């Protein structure tokens, strides 16, 4: 096989996706079952153990163990059928949503998990909004069918009206709660029977072919006739699956099951293998990059410290966009204009790090970061490209940092610089004084920063309230108008961690007034890397 053919085959076999859901809908449980199906773990229960000791393989920071929440994003690769799946985990807690948003820029599709008893919840709505920015194709899984759930037709209606996406049921539940008997697969015309008590192992499917098969009535009793009546209603009220609509992000195939009971999870995986897009072309400031281009390129969407307490290092997560990574390959680090030889990139097999020989488009590789890599950085085979669409979001919460020991201000600055480069927080330096102001999307981010400053930089700090309610990044092509604005707004201006001019607005009203007063100035709520 020539390299071109091999590259095309590797690209075609990749599926890179993330799970989006509201906390408690079952993301951790389904992740574990996906890994079980990918034979990446032997027994379910390895990822998530008892409540008292509740953390997944993908949770490793001390903070998250203490708080029992998943702060960080990690990556799991496993084979399934002829595909190679890259599953990107995202923090469940909304205070770390920026991390999640950026992770969603590195996937080609997403799995939306919905709690069948609760329906569409807040965080799912927000995450869907982010997916919509890139029209990411969404596969849906309605979970917890082993409990009483809401009327499935009502659930689909809610998904359609709240999330503004058409639903195409692919499976339909036969009963729920105690009477949950399985699902009927509309496209395969086949019943899959639920077998209780096999949540932690892989067992062969029990199936009955044909909606009207008398075996179904014999096995399912009245539920079979109920299902047929119901399906008539469903088929009248919902959409038929249309691949083009799915790929355009306008339609979601919907599956039903129970992650805990490991039922229906393989249907979802089959859906990804059959329908989800292989790695897609990516936009750069210069041109679109096709995954089948032979020269390597990729971008960094996340930086993580202390992945492994034994290593105490910082890992930059890079999504490969084209070509092949090979051990020892030379890459151009475009922002700093330097060539680097990478011999020790990491891969993430079910959360276990391992040294990597090669990687293909859609894969995520970990680069050791000695302080030179920032979120949004592009690596190429030499061409000067800048991948687009990896945003900084304007923080909504602000604190002034005060050192307990004033002699440690150097360490504090170093720590904040590095933590802001990896996206743990954003830092702003006002022009009128020497304050350091931290911005975050969620309040827990401040706790993480204080914790890490102490652990990693031996700096103790305290936070104080500060009169800032939001920030905007400032642009203006007209030098004269910008100079005038800088003079007038001087007391509210600051530089962010990357040296970009920002306006610190004491209130929304104040921001609005300034925007009206200076119509030529662009006040941007996001900054692209
Ligand atoms: P999350 O990552 O989205 O936050 O959800 P997670 O998987 O941790 O699941 C949240 C709770 O829902 C867990 O129960 C989990 O066992 C339960 N769960 C997940 N899938 C199903 C399902 O299909 N059916 C039922 N009945 N429950 C499900 P918990 O009591 O909070 O934790 P644990 O004691 O089970 O660990």
C-alpha cells in the first residue's frame, strides 16, 4: 500500500467525538461501557468505582478526587469493528465549560446523552449551542430506560423544540422501568431484547427479526402490540433518518437504552461507525486543510499540568489535522517560528499514557510542554498556517489576587502566566496599577488556580473582590480613533496574558454606553487564539 492509500484508509477509519450531557445523565457510565465495547478495559467498573471513591480513569487531579467532579478533559483511543475511535472526555462541571468548548473544537461529531426521566437540561442546551457553531453532527442516546422515563414521544418533541434539531428515532423502547424489555431497531426491523444483570460484561445480543414476528408477541406479551401501535404514531410524528441532514448538523439519530445495563450502547457505537464523519477538513487563516494532505499539521486545543503526579509535567493536547505523526518527526511550531523534533509524543489508550510511534488525522497526541506551547498553537511540516476557531471566552467572574508573602511576586507572575497559557484562568493587568486580576467562567476555576499556585509554584494567595463585571477585547483599524479611545478609557484598559488590549467593564450598562460612544471600536466577547 502506498503512503497515500494508507493515509486515506487511516483517515476513513477514524471517528473522533466527545460526549455532551448534563451532569448525572450518565456520561461517565456510558464512557465506561464504550471502553468495554472497545475492549479497552476488561471489566466495567474499572473506570468508575464506588461513590466513596468516585473518579474515572480520566480523573486524576487531586482536586477532582476531593470534589468528586471531573475537571479535566482526557482522551481515550480504542478500536471498534474496523474503526479507530477517539473519545474526548469533557469536564462535567459547568465551571470548567471553557475547557469543554475548546474540546468540542477538536472533534468531528458528538454524542448527546439525555436522562430519560429528566429530558433536555440546561447544560445540554449550552453545549448544543457550542456544537452548532461548527454544525457538529450529533448522535443522541436517551439513557436510564431501566427506570421510569418520560413519554419518549414527548422527549423527542422536547429535543426538537428546545435544541432546534430534527430527531430521527433509530431505536424505540419496548416498555420502561421494571417493564423495560428492549428496543426495536427501526432501520434493521429487529427487536433487541434487554437482558438484565449484564451491565459489566459483553454478551451476545438476543434479537427477533421482523416487527410482526409472532415470536415477539410470545416473548414480549402485550408490549409487542403496544409497540406497533406506538410506532405508527412515531412514524407519523418524527423524521426518517437522513444521512445528509445528520452530517449538516440538522438532524440527530436517537437511540434508547441504559448505560448502566450496557444495553443500547453498541447500537450507538454502530451509529458512529456507520454515519459519523471521518476527520473533516479544517479551516486555517490561510486555506482549508484536508485530512488526506500528506504533510503533517495539527493544533493544540488544551494544555494540562500534572497528568500524572509521578511525572509532574505539562502536556499539550494536539489534534492531528493532516498527514502522519511519526516518532522523531520534525515539526514547525508556527507561532514562535521554530522547528522542533518530537520523539516522545504520548497517546492515550483508555487514559493510560503510552509512547506513540505514529498518529493519523483525527487522533489526539500529547506533546511535552516546557512552557513554549500555548492553546491554539499550530504545528505543521513547515508551512505557515494558523488553525482557526479555538476561542477564548470573555470571563464572567473576576478576582484580584493578593499575595500572602509579597516576596513571592515573581513566582506568582510566572505561575499565573503559565496557568493562563494553559487556559486554567485568564489574567488581566490593568494600566492604572500593578494589580493582577483573574477572570474565570466558573468560580471553581479560582479554587483550582489557588490550589495549583500553592502546589506547583509554592505561592499562597488570597482573592479579593474587584469591580469588573465583564471584559471585551478591543480592536480598531483606525489608529487615530484607537489612540483617542485609549486615552479616554485609560482607567478601564488592561492587557491580557497574551498582551492583548482589553476593556474591563465595571458594569453591563457601562459597557453599553462605551459601545455607543465609540462605534468604530470593536468590543469582542471572544478572542481567537
Ligand atoms: P455523569 O458522568 O453524566 O455525571 O453521570 P454518571 O455516569 O456518573 O451517572 C450518574 C448516576 O446515574 C450514577 O448513579 C449512575 O450509576 C446512574 N446511571 C447511569 N446510567 C444509568 C442507567 O442507565 N440506569 C440507571 N438506573 N442509572 C444510571 P449514582 O447513584 O449517582 O452513582 P453510583 O453510586 O451508581 O456510582
